[in-house]
């Protein structure tokens, strides 16, 4: 179908710079050689009406204090850049930003208590991965990090830890068996960790059920750390990554999809990078990837996978997750074993940054300030100009951006 679509179209675009390069160099190489002029890039964006003003009234108020009324900046989001000069020289600005985040976290903690009967500490790091469950998105890598943290606390109960509430949410396609195994494993690990008195508030794991836009609008404003950990070359763009960025979450992520451009916009010092690059992934595949060799070399990975294999998280049915572990040790198509140690290292840097509250908030401010490029207004303007040859006309409603919001999302200040 993609081939027919290319033949029949006057323009073909990737949805992030790296994705466009992959289309031209690999997936549609021969079409690109035939019709190079057809190929373009249009990096995805998100609407700041829903993903900022609609879902985060308190951050919106904060921004209005610094930048003026919404109308003055919402349609030209690049103007968020001025936040950086305002905020980095004024300690009270980052303090206020931290207070907004904590407020959002407190409200989301109420939802967790109501829906999951779990009490979480709002001061703990809210570490969130919400997206469709798929092997390429590597929720399993996140789950193995949680297991690593859990086993470390069990082994050294007196070591200081940076408390985390890890939340993983998303739906699986009905027939996607492996994805459902991963959901089952996450739930099993959660039940062991959350009911272990030796763990207490040091670590919680919650599987967020029925992840949809309504839940996204609640969890994203309350997130400290956004997990964007797909294998390089597999996520075309991602848009969840952008929603977190504009809401002041920091990202731990790979050089994949729009992460690459997000990191360029905010500066490498404000992004927790790990993992192989696309050329490194290609080289490893070509050389013959053997997950077992990484398992043998990494004590953390070995300990975590062995615990799953021994039935630590499925005591009534120790073999329950054997197929999942075997799949990783024998195939591991998305190479999580190869990226595991670097991921654990990046998570250690995340902890160090979180311990330094002012530094974390300054980084969050830099994320928000640099998020302007990822407004869908910019994306749609590019489609209009470069592909559709569509010209703007005067809108019939002017001057009231709140009128552009779905009315349901204007529940200012209301409890969740
Ligand atoms: C934004 C969004 C997505 C896409 O998330 P990715 O992390 O880019 O895969 C999926 N589901 C919902 C409900 C969303 O709001």
C-alpha cells in the first residue's frame, strides 16, 4: 500500500527528521532515487490548546504571569523561549514552577488513591511511560529497571534511594499475545513491590488501566520523568514525548523519532540520553546480534531476568513468564539487552539530577521554553505551505482562544 501511495502522491513525508532520513536511505530508497523531489519532512506537533491550556491550568497561569495573556503567545509558541532568560536568572521563577508540578502531582496522587487504593508520596519522582504496549517501545526495558531497583533495595536496605513512583500505562492490540504478557508481568511485579513492607515509599509500580486521552490529560501534567525508550530507528516520531516536554517533564530517551529534535531544541544538558544510534543498531544486526552475550556481561540484567525466571513475581506459577524471558534471551528483536546497561546508567544520572531540586526545575523550565517547535500550528503551517498549497483565511472567531477548546476540558481547578 505504501508503494502505491508513493506512486499516486505528489508529496511523501516522514514525520520527524530521522524518520524522513530512514525513508529516503532505507525503506523507500529506490523511490527516493526515482523521485527525490517528492520526499519531504514534516515533524509532528501537538496542539497546545489541549496539551497545555486544556490539561494544565496551573502551568498556564504560571506562563501568563511571565509572558502575558494566552492570546499573546499561544499561536506563536516559539515565544516560550523568553522563559529561559526570565527564569534562569530568577530563583523565584523556578521555585514557582516546582510548586505547580507538585500541585499537579498531589492531585494525581488522589486519583491513584481513588482508583488503585495505593498511597503514593507526591514528593517521590513520578516516572511515567504511557503509550500503546508494543515490543519496539520497550516497556519491558522499563520493567527490568524497576526490578533492578527493587532487588537493590532488598539487597541493601540501608542504602539511600531516590523514591520513585513508576507508572506504566497503555493498551495492547487484542491479538498481540506478547504485549499482553508484558502487561501481566508489570502487574505481577507491581503487586509484589507494592505489598512488600521492606519497600514502603521507596518504590511503587502502578499499571495505569484504560490509558486514553482523558487519562493522558491528567497524568502528563503530573509527570517528572518521561520514558521515551524505543529502539533507535523504530519510533517514527512520537507525540507523547512532546506532550511531556511542554508540561515540564524531563525525558530519559533514545536518539529516536522526534526525541532527536527535542534534544536539539532544549540542549543536550537537559535530556537524559542513552542507547545505540541507528547506525549502531544496523551494525549490530549485521554483525549478528546475540542477546545472551549481553546477559552474560551485565550483572544487573542477569539478576533481573533470573528473578523473573525463578518466579519471584509469579510465586504461584513460577514458569509463568518463562516465554517472555526466553524471547528476550533468544531473540530480543528490539535489542533491549544491548541498551540495558546504558539505560541503568542514564537512570542513575536522573536520580542525581532529581536530588538537586533547583537544578531539576531549571531543566524543566528549559524543556518548556524549547517546546515551541512542537506546536501542531507549526506542523500544519508547513503542510499548508509545502504540500497542500493552502492559504490561510481570517478565522470567524477571533481573540478568544478558550472558545477553541473542547468545553469538557475547561474544568479549571476542579478535582480529578
Ligand atoms: C499522545 C498519545 C499517544 C501517543 O503516544 P506515543 O508516546 O507518541 O506513542 C497514545 N495514546 C494517547 C492516549 C495519547 O494521548
